[in-house]
């Protein structure tokens, strides 16, 4: 009989593309994942991974087995949902994927509150970009995603995935303190057409929004610097190297060298929780979503202060 844990390890490698990435997603060491797959190869008498440069690639047999593993994991999830539903209490492991600023500004309070209320629930957080985390939910790799999209660039849930709104996060234009716009009560998109921008890298939700909204205002953004972390963007603005559009959630206090200016209309990004439709009855999901929605007003009030 094939071991489900070993199948899960193979499935993680298929989804994430490498042993190291699979280990990070599963919370194991790369050595442990490699050992699991080596045991699975002995059980199946089949070569599953082949060396390719510095990495590995799955054989055709491994890909077929990974697809079967996904089906088995879905059945196991359904059994766990039914058991947890009968007990009526959140329990077991809950894998949560969350984008960076919410992982910093929202999730610590939410996870601490869940641990206090439901000691049988083992909620585990991974910081993941929304473009990736929503797909991981759909594929059954993680249980819940906390993701965001923008008012003018919605990100629809894929088939089989449900979502609920957590709250709305406002964004400001950050400029160096000596910038001509630093003292303005508000600015329009047209006011920013000749600026040097500090942005997240291409392919991220924030970068896509910035490019789309400024182009809609009739100007091609001049991206001078790229940085994934909002704190890095703030530091670059403080050094006078450009301006940035940075959400308030998880931003923290701004240094004296940086001024926040209101952009009209105000950019809004929506925070949502997403989960597989088959897990909608699971108390761990419903209670986590409820806790996130319950905490949001106090998080938003502190953020806007």
C-alpha cells in the first residue's frame, strides 16, 4: 500500500517545481522530502525524479502518480471535513497562504486569537504572493489563502474556490519629504505622469495595478527601482530615489524623510479569504474567516490613525 505522506511529498514537488520549494511548503527539510520520495521509488520500483542541471524533473510515471496523489488528498480532505463537522470544533492542521503585508499587519493577531480560542487547531502560515496562493488553494496544496486584488483589477476566484471579503485597504503615494508634492492635500494620477517610480517586480498584483492605472491616465510609468518589500520601497523613497504607491496595511510608521499624499480617486485593494468549495463546511475554515473579518475593523482603525 502506498504511503499518503510520501505521495504528498511527490505532489508538492510537482506543484512547486523543486525539492527545496516543496520542503518549504510542507514545513519539512529538503532532506526529509528527498527521503520520502526515495522510499516511494522503492515502494513503486519506479524512478520518479531525475537530475536536471542543479535541480530535478519528474518522470512521466511521477506525474501520473502526482495526479493520483491529488485525487487521494481530495478524498482525505473530504473525510477530515466530515469528521470535523461532526465534532463542530475547529481542529487539525490548517495551511494558510498570505501575502506579505497582511502576513505582517493582520495575521499575527489572527493566529494568536485562533490559538487562544481553539487550541486543537494547528494553523500554519506561509507568505505567498496572491497570484500563487489562490492557485495553490485550487490545487489542494494549501487550505486557505488570504489574497488581495484592486478595485480596477479584480482577481476572480477559479472554479471550485469560494471567497469572502475581509476588508478594504487604502493606499497612499509616498514621496520624499522635500518633493514638490509633499505638502499637497491630494494629487491626481495626471500629477504623477513624469515621476520616477519605485514598484514591486513585474508579475505581482501591485505592479500590474500600477502599470494599468497610470496607462489608463495616459502616461507610461517610469519604473526606476523594483523591490518586493514595502519597507524597502519606503527606504528608497526616503533616500530621494523616486515615489511609490504603498498600501497602509503592514506599512508601519513612516520616517521623517517620507510624506504620504492622498491620491484621488483613492486606490483601494480588497482583502479576501479563499478556500475550496469542498472544505466550506469545515469549522477550521469558517472560524478562521470569521476571526479575520472580526479583527479587520480594529486593524484598519490602527492602520489609518
